[in-house]
């Protein structure tokens, strides 16, 4: 497989922490240049806009969009219209309508569009999906709790419309759940705790069920300090599955089956290179739809203002 020459749009925390190391680690990808009006990387050509980057580097075949959510649609559409393949950091858009339009444009232009749900590439996820496929789900407990001050320092956009608040990490849990549970599940109730000075929730309690009336509950909180919690516990008609540490560890009936280091983004970019080679897309909006349902159907509770 030849290298995919990639341009990176947005040089923020997630790009530096995950995307750039992953591109370096995956033999099928090569970072060519970046586009960001406020940030740059040493020893890498940098431009203030995506258009300027593409004009200067016609060899770029694909663009990874890592901007804040509300900016992704315009950047992705421009890249697709220029004949480039596109990887979208999660969530793939601020609205479902944006993502659906990008899917149409990608199909018309013959480019690959990849909604990069990175948590689905955690070491235990594929095994969990396989084990659950023939089992009936009885109860699911999802706990996704982390410290926003650690993971999103100074990022005020996360508290604005489109920023998603606690659903920025919570959608990672939903991306795993929608991938591993054998039946679609549906929101039945939600409580969203919104700080008095914010537009998006800092915590959420969600209740779902499926066609077989399984009890599925999710607890998201952005106020966790100390050890972080990224766990999914599933009781079935034929045993219990525990997917913990964000999917790095998988235990079945108390026996550890998978215990591995996190390499989500390396797997993600390996998959993207394969999509580009085949000119195929991979866009699943199920996790984003679950979040949209929560905002549509959830009861809002005002809580103390968030002070960083």
C-alpha cells in the first residue's frame, strides 16, 4: 500500500496528543502540512487556512479535520470538493444534517469519508462485539466520568452550542455501545445537568432500552477528579462482560480476556488508509444520533456555574 499524504486541519490538543503520533506510527500515512490560523508544528509546513495548504501541496490526498465541532462541516466539504479524502475527528459534525450532506458530497466526488470513532478501536471492543453477538442483553451500566480541566483545559468552545459538554467524552462510550450491543437501543429518559454559565451539560443520566426491554443506563460526568472512569458492564443471559479502562481491558465472567495498551488512533489511521485505497467511506451516525436524542428528549437541570 502506498503512503496516504495527509494534511492536518486544526493543531490543538487532540491533534498533538493523538493524531500526529498515530500518523507517524502507521506506515501507510504521512503528514505533509498543517492548516491552523493560530498554531503550527516545528519542521512541518504550516498555513493559516485549508485552502492555502491545498494550493501549496497538490500531493495531499487526504485531510484530517480536528477543528472544534462547529467548524468541521465547512472544512470537510471544501476538502471533498477539492477531490480529497476526509477523516473527521469525533463527533463528525455539529448536527446530523451536516454529516448527511458530507456523505452525499463524498459519494458524488468519489472520495472516502471516515467518521473516526476512535474508541471503537480500543483493544477489547472487537472481542466484546463478537462475544455479545449471540447473547441476549439484560442490563448495561455505562460509567464515563472524567475531569474536564485535565482533558479540555481552556477550551471554552466545549460549553457553547455544538460543543457538546460532557457528551464530548460521553459519545465515546456511546460509540462503543452502538458497536458492541447486538440490538439497536433507544432513549427513554435523560437528565442533563447544565452549569448556569454554560449552554451544554456538565453531567448526564441516560436511560435506554432495546426491543427486548433490556435496561441500559449511562452515567456521564465531567467533574470527576483523581482516577478517571471509562467502564461498561453488561449482564446477559449467558454471562457477564466488563469492558473497562476505555476498552483496553475486557473480562468475561470475571476472567481477564484482553488487557492491552491503548493504541486507538493507530488503528484508526490504519483503517483510514485502507478506506482510501479502496475509495470507500465509513460513516456511522448512530452515536451522534443518540446524543441528539438526549438533547431533544432530556430534562435540563441548572447547576452551579463552571469555573475553570
